C-alpha cells in the first residue's frame, strides 16, 4: 500500500478529525521480499544469508574471538529507486553481521560491538565471495535468499510513541487499532516483513528510545544527561529489519526480529559504525 492509498484508508476508518496526525505518522519504507534460491547469485547481489561478498583484505567481523553470522547484504543500486528520502548512497553495498550466539539484545550499552555494518563503496569487481570461517556454527550459516525491493507505506503500532501530545478520543484509538489489524491487508500479517526505513513491526519496547540512550552509553531515561539525546530520538531510523525467515534458516530468538537502527546524522555521514541493534521476540 502506498501513501495515497493509506490516506484513503484513514477516511474509510472514520479518522478524518485526526487526519493531520495520521498524515504525520505515515512513513515510506523499502519492503524486501525474500525468495530461497538454489543457484549462486551474482557477486554483489542483494540477499539474505549465504556467504558475504567482501573486498580482499576486509576481515570477517568478530565478536571477541568468534566470527559473527552474516545476515545479508543490500546492493544500493537495487534500492535507490525506492529510497524516497534519498538517505542512502546510490551505489555500493551494505553488509550486515550479528552475534552468532544471538546473545546481543541491544538492551544495554554493554551490548555495543555485537554487530557490524559495512559500507563497501567499490563495485562488484572489488568483491569476492568469502568462505565461512571454520568456527562459525552451522546454525549461524544461513541459506541464500534473493531480495526484491518495493515501496511500501508504514504506520506505527503505537501512535503515542511518536505523538507525545496525542489527543484522540477512545473511539478514535479503537478505530486506529481496527485499521492496523488489516493494514495493509489481513494476508500481509501472515507474511515476512523485511524492510529498510519506515516504522518497524515492533514486538516489545520503543527502540528509538533504546537506541538514543544505549548508543550514548546511558541507561536511565530520567538521567539529566539523557535529555538532549532523547529529544532527538526521532532521528533514529530503521536501517534494516530482518524477520525470522525460515527459508533462510533464520530464527531470531525463536520467532522474533532483528532491527538495525542508525541516527540520521550518522547515515548522511556514511558512519555505519554508529548503528545500534535490537533483537525482539514474543
């Protein structure tokens, strides 16, 4: 569903009075459809799992002495037509790695270093498939799934999380919940949700708040030192959401999701080392 279709859905849901609020809640995303493949994909192709394509001399990311699991890579030329905000570089590759033991939840500043995002600006000619390290556990070696991008509008599960001065009636809150229950369709709720940007399919707590705190070595939102960072929590954007994809053999804490977040200023500076990761599950 695109933005215009979403705005029409607001009217159909009887939310005309709060239309201004609703319009501010809509965020465009890049939905990534995954498909298990049995043949090798071209070097530098967008995909989940498999072996990463890395330049010679680029070390496999480690957590302590252990190699991280390779989550996937995004060919930026593939997603550029759907990057409506123009936040990503137009060329290159983003590669995502994460703690192979899945013991990094992003719930404390001490979790920093349990993931890695690489921005590889060279073209495919500079890349080579990198074999799995011997010490990488078999369950952390995911199967290859091709990724196909598309534009999709998203809505948050909790409007109050984004509109602190929310003044909706109980009936309007109920109408919004009914809208979400079938947004963008009932069928879509049974499908996988891999995406870049937009609102996450959030399972637990406010991840923008967590990212703003923990990435700045803070834990208590009531700490006076946290105030300037929390004032900018909306600047934290969902760089990548990865669902538990059984085709790829990915199970995040059984059936949860893995979320990579980045502050907009860091994204514009191509500072992908300043990401924060959250793992959530039921």
